C-alpha cells in the first residue's frame, strides 16, 4: 500500500496546496483530484465516477473566510483511493466523503494556525524593513511546510488505515452495504439542493425543469444534456442580441409605450 499512499499524498499536496498557492484555480475540486488519482492507480473509470459524484455533493461548498463547511480535496483523495483499493466503488466512496471533508477542514485550520500564525509578526517586521526577498522566501517556505504536513494525513490514512478499513468493510453485513449505497446515491441530490437554494431564481426556473425532464424522462446522457443546454443558452443569447440591436436602431425621440405591460416595459428599458 506504499504506492497508493504516496500517490494520494502527492496529489493532495499539488492540488489542494496548489490551489492555495496560485489562487482559486479549482485544482482542489473533486472533479480534478479523483480522475488524477484514478489515472495513477490504474482505474480511471472509478476516478471519473467518484469525482463527478463528489463534485455534485461539494459543488456548493466554497470556503471563504470564516464561512467554511468542508474540505473537498482531502475527502476526495481518500475516498477515491479507498474506492479503488477496496473495489467498492461509489458505495465505499460516497458515505465516507462528507465526514472526511469536515474532519479535513478542521485539521487544515489547525495546521494553518499552528504553523503560519506564529510568523505573522515576522512578516510585519520584514515588511517594515522592506525585505521583499525575505517575505517571498518565508511565504513559499511556510506554504511547503504547511501542505507537506497536511499531505501526511492522507499518506498515513491510506498506509496505516487501509487494512483496518478493509477489515471493517469486509465484516459489514449486506444490509448495511445496501443502506450505504442508497444513502450515497442521495448525497448528490442533497448537494444540488444546497446549490439551488442559493442560485434559485423564478425567472430562469423553467430551464431547471427542462433539464429535469430531458434527463429523467427522455433519459438523455449527461453529455447530451449539456449540449442541449448550450444550444438553448446560445439561442437565448442570440435573441437578446437581436432585441438589443432593435432597441439601438429605434429613433431617440420614441418613448416606451405606456400601453406595455410592466414586464414588457422592464425588458424594453433593460435593452435600451
């Protein structure tokens, strides 16, 4: 299990740590991490399946400042490795992803406070001395130290905890495995519901229902649904562009008609 442990640790270091270094690059998202681990462990199909499912769960999770919920990167890395090594697929990965994400966030915060926090005054002193080189070196050094320690969590989690986890999974009765499978299948719906609660707008709700119908009743695959959504978005953009050109070509002395409905007047004023 040494190779999977190293792979998991390196991927977490480069993706989750890289996202923190280079900005909001999406490197630490499940849809990126899981396929990479799947490729390196020789099971790309499981990596893609786990990544897509966990991305649906963590899609609405964006940790900004004190508003933090979970750390998807560590959860995805461990869940994907366990799913591939134990052969359980999504039934193994999904139920353990959420608790791993919550625990991972707390550990990341503790490491940051314990390692980076004490150097705050050092940064202030070097800034006062206009020591740009010292700030840069300390910044990259602390980054490497912080995420190097953080990467040890998945390393030992896979190396030491693999046999224990495998033993527990083997002893679970079928009814528990089936229950975990059902719960895992519900988690993406919960993640989408959390996201929709933030993004929901009655004006564009019709597109959500169109997507639901073509997926649930017409049974179109996800790629076909995405292409269909792109075509609809393109047609709507073309229509809005035509309305904009029509409004721009209207003589300046022409006023919006008072006979229009409030919705028509709002659209006319928006496009003018």
